[in-house]
């Protein structure tokens, strides 16, 4: 989990095995999902929570490579 789409996208583009999409979540401060700032990447957080609760907090889905960007092999997405 990252603070911004840009942070998540930068990491996901460097680590292609993580998937082709980024899920945006809205997590209440005092809700059932716990989170803590963790790791070497700026804005990265680790989450703990029931999978159904996490899924219910997804508010949007974004591609790792927007349509106007090129894939690492030089092909357009």
C-alpha cells in the first residue's frame, strides 16, 4: 500500500511480477483495517485486516502502465 498512485505505479513498473493493476483503497483511521508505515520505499505501508474488509475499501482500479505509456519491451500499452 502506498500513499499515492504515483508511488505505487513507480514501484509496480519496476516489479512487473506484482501484476498489471493498482487498487485504490479508502481506509478509515479508526476502522477495522490496521496499517503502519513500513519498508524502504517512500509512502509504503503494511496493512492487516480481514480480506473482505479490504476488498470493500477498494474505490478504484488503475493500470500500472496508462494507455499513453510504453511497456519495458518498447511496445505501446
